[in-house]
């Protein structure tokens, strides 16, 4: 099942899933690849190609059944279940993320918060208590943590990553501005806002539209 | 100058720049493509290929002069200058971003904050005062805002994007979970944390390593 699927395809699958959820709420029963393409700002051919990685969907001329394709995409993206997440780093970014309603509604449940600041350890965040870094391995094991959101400074990130992976964590959403070294079986998604700003200033600069 | 440069190349250029800055601080004078590759977790051939988009650098067997390549990469990425940024959306994510030290240190200067919440309008954030949404066009024009960080709810995002682009903004860092429609000359970088979590759960699910 693991052929290599491009990251851009996976992003589009997420977009299709959003569109199918919207369409379902609007009471639709079927949708064409053209309509999905429109909502995702891509082409109908691209929609068909993206979906073809995962089997055969829809009927020529009839389109896709919305509920069927939605459930299949939820399976493919692994969001037909709850993922237990630990937030490591309870700073400003961490606290903004903790309150981010979209995570929980998509099945990403924060079950632990860890920070090294003695001022923060013991604080209540909703129903959770901020734990110290020595607790990480125990929390991962006891709570069945599969994903870690890593929002710690760069110099602390690799050590934490190594420890949580050894403890059994399967994937990391990394806010630290370094490339983590983890085994190839552990996916890492980097969130690097400075690099995204640099991509903007690069595009604007290269485009050369001065004023 | 505008051949199409892949997004992955631009991300690696950002990494090379970080490495060159580190190397410069460590007192180095030259660096090989192997060393740059090592620090960026890529290959020496990839380093040479990435840089070849922008001219000829370095000397065979001697490597690159660190200060020269660093300055050139700063020019290429457009970070050899200050970019004026407006933050639209002063919620949790917005406030975390506002305090994010890396932005200012890389030349992205927040010169305006806008929010539609009457409770927030008028509040002081550092040296800035939160402005209402009616002020957006005036702020963009008067302050010379070039980049907008858009951290508003999905339903408000397109309207704001259309208005700031019409007012002269050249690029958008978008936190709203929608695909913005803007002219093709205006680059948009989407930050979609839910989609990044879905990319992780996808990779883990497809990899099939259950327990």
C-alpha cells in the first residue's frame, strides 16, 4: 500500500475532504470531479489522478457519492479515529495551539502537556496539568501518545524528539527551526513560519515588481 | 530571472542561509557543498544544483566563501532588507506570532495590527495600537505594508485578502483554512496545521505500523 504519494497530493486530499464535508452539510448526494476541482482550485484531471492512487471511485458521468468518498478519504488520511497527542512546550505558540478548536474537532486529542519551566509545571490547562520533562517517557507509554507537537526552542528539540520516538511516538509536528533526525519510519512535519515568510519575500523579489 | 523555482529548493536555500550564518559565527571562511549538504540533510549534488539556479558560486576544490554566499542568499531570498508586515487578526495565534522573536530578527517588521473585535481595538501591543478593519486600506497605503499575516476566521479571510491586495500588499501568510483567491502575481503561503497533522496521520496509517 505504501507507494510514495507526493506531499502535494496529500494536501489536496485534505482539501477534497473539507469540500466533501461542506457538500454533505449542504445536503448533496453526488459530486463531479469538476466540482471538487473547482472548490480545491485544481483540475478535474488532477482530482481523478489523486484519487486513482487509492483505488477506483465514482462512475463515469455520475460522479462520486459524497458520503462514500468522504468516508474513504477519512480512512485514507487516518482521521476516522482519535489520535492521542502530547504538546511539548507550553509557551505562547503552545498555548495558542492548545486552544485551537480545529485540532480536537478533527480527532487530534491533546492528552498531555509538558514544559521544562518550573513556573509552568503543575499549572492546570483545561483538564490537564502541565508536566515536567522527566515525565515524557511515562506519559507517552501510559497514555498511548502517538503524535507529539514539538513547540520548544531549537536547542531542546532534538533531545526531546529522540526521547519521544524511543518511547513509541509515531509522528512529530515540529515548530522548532531545525531539521530533526529521527528514523525514516517516523514522519515529521515542519512548521517554519520564518521560512514561509522567506518564500514570500523570495517570490516577490524574484518577480521584480518593485512598486 | 523568473524561471520557476520549486518550493522545495526555496526551503533548502533558507536552510543553507541558516547554516552559513552559523558557520560565519563559528569563524569559518569557506565551506564545501558536502558540509552544507550535511547540515541541511541533503546531498552535495543537490546543494550545487540548487545554487546553480542563481549563477555560479564557489570554486572547484575550494568550496564557497561563507560571507559571499551568505550575502548572495540573503539577496536571493529578499531578506537583505526590511519588510513591513501587518498582522490581521489579533487572536491567540496572532498574539503568539506578534511575540515571535524570529520575525523581527529576520527583517519582518510588524507595523500594524488589525482586528474586528471592538474589545481589542484600541489596545496597545508593544508600540502599536490595534486598529479596526475599516483602517486596513489606509494603513497599507500610509505605512507601506507589503506583507500581511492573515490570522482571521475562514469566513472573513477572503474579503480581507481581496482588500489588502487591492490596497497594494504583495504577499500573504495565510492561517485561515481556505484557499485564497488572489491574482497570480501575489504569492500566498498557507499555514494549515490541521493539514500537517493529517499528513502525519496519513503517513503513519499508510505505513501500516499498527502497534
